[in-house]
C-alpha cells in the first residue's frame, strides 16, 4: 500500500515539484526504482529539475494519442540511476481524463517501487486526473496562513476522493521567520489547521532549491536532504521518529 503517491497543494508555489524531485532522489538512495509522473500540463518542471528537458520528444499526451508507447515517453535521469520521469504535456489544453490516467498508472506502477505524481496546485483542471490513481497523498504547505488554508481545502477534497492515506508536509520551514510572523503559536497549530497527520518538515534550504533549479541531483550534506531521507524512509513504511 502507498506505492502511488500524489504530491498536492492548495496554493501554488509551496514547493511540490522541488519536494518531489528531492524525495524521489532520497527514495532511490534507499534502493528503490522510482517514476515521477508530471501532471502539471503547460507548466511542467520536473524534466528541468531532473536535467532531462533537452531530450524530451514525447509526453503523456503522446501516449494517450497513440503516438508512442509508454516506454518511449519515460526518460531516465542521467545523474540519478533508477529515477525516471514521464513529462506532462507542454500544452495546457492537452487534458488527460481521470479514467485514462487511472488505466495508465495501473500499468506503470508494476514496473516501479514508487510512483510519485506531481500535481498542479489547487483543485482545478488536472487535479482529479493526477490524484485518481493514488493510494497516498501528500499535502505540501508552507507555515503561513494562506498556504495552510489552501492545504485544509485540498485535504478535504482528497478525503472526499477517499484517498486511503493523506499526510502533511511542511516545506520551507524557517523557525526564526515562523516565530517572527506569529501567525501560529507553534507547528502543532499548523498541523491541526490542515487536519492531516504530519510526515515531515523540510527546512528552508536555498542550496537544495538551487540544485533543483539547475537540474542537478538534490544530495549531499544539505539541510533539506536529511529531511527528504527521513520522509523517504517513512514512505517506505519505516517507523522514523518525527523531529519538530
Ligand atoms: N525547501 C526549500 N527551501 C528553499 N526554497 C524552496 C524549497 N522548496 C521549494 N523552494 C523554492 O520555492 C519555489 C517554488 O518551488 P516549486 O516550483 O517546487 O513549487 P510548486 O509547488 O511545484 O509550484 P507550482 O504550484 O507552481 O507547481 C522555487 O523557487 C523553489 O526553488
Ligand atoms: Mg510545480
């Protein structure tokens, strides 16, 4: 259970794609074979973060149209062996229906230890297609009121879809900034507001973010890498204590 994980957020820009790239790389370090499906049609970014954007010929829309087989549209990340990406359509009008996505993911999941689906922000176009095949959802928020409100809404929607497991990620956390803002008394208040169980807190880490932007692997002695490793272990079912 939990092999297909969708990464969601209510508000845009909470760090879903960076998180997806970071945690996937951590899952590979643990010996997993991992596929990322980018479902953010028109705004795809995972190919850039994995350094394969220059090679793209086919994407999900080509599979659906019968222009290529699924294997032709899946690109191996050169710098992280056993990490693969299926790019989103470059054109925002190329919508993949939830039914088709379900069929596709049900086939692909047999070839990987984990499938991570990078979802567009919010519950608009593409959300249902991205989430329909998932047996686990992660809600990524920043510890700020607007982001948390978005997280609460998306959590409600995911529950309505009956996704079996829904967990919270607090991303870009900076304790000093959080205390200075004073919008929440502590992180427990953030967790209670979203209403989902916490799976991990990823610190603000410009070095990891820069790696993702440059298409380099998110690894080494960086602040966020340690958090990605712990979250990856939990995604693999390990009982790793939470550090707040
Ligand atoms: N842990 C982090 N520390 C510092 N910066 C981060 C972190 N995570 C993400 N970022 C930065 O936050 C910004 C948004 O990240 P990203 O594109 O991954 O968000 P997103 O949720 O996928 O956005 P969208 O909703 O547009 O798809 C980027 O500038 C990225 O570098
Ligand atoms: Mg994104």
